[in-house]
């Protein structure tokens, strides 16, 4: 696929176990007025592992702007990288 450049602002909230990635510039902003991807991590009740949820919030610049389905693969890659990082630190 085509390589895109995105400038983002990332904020962390340890209390709610969330990471917010907000696009603030770059190629992504050609199609969207707003693009936020929030990662929420909640420990499983049994204490073994966690449940990861992604929330994608976006506002199209116009009706021809695509629905951002292709970016879900990037969310999966980030989740897998996070999993590898957390498992390595145990």
C-alpha cells in the first residue's frame, strides 16, 4: 500500500488505562477534519490477560472521504506490538 505520513498528539491516562492518538497533521488530514484512535486496556476478571478495545472517532472532510476501515490493520499491529512488549516485561 501507499505510505502515509501522520503527525499525532498522544496522551496517556494510567488511571483509565487509555492511550489517545489524535491526528494533528499530515496525509490523514487530507480526508478527515478529525481523526482520533483511543486504545483502552482492561484487565480480565480472572487476572490472566487483558481485553483491548479500540475506539475510532473521525469526521470526514467531505462525502467522498473514505470510511477509515484500512486503519484497523494498523490498530491490530499496535495491539500485537503492545502485547509483545508487555509479555517481554513480565
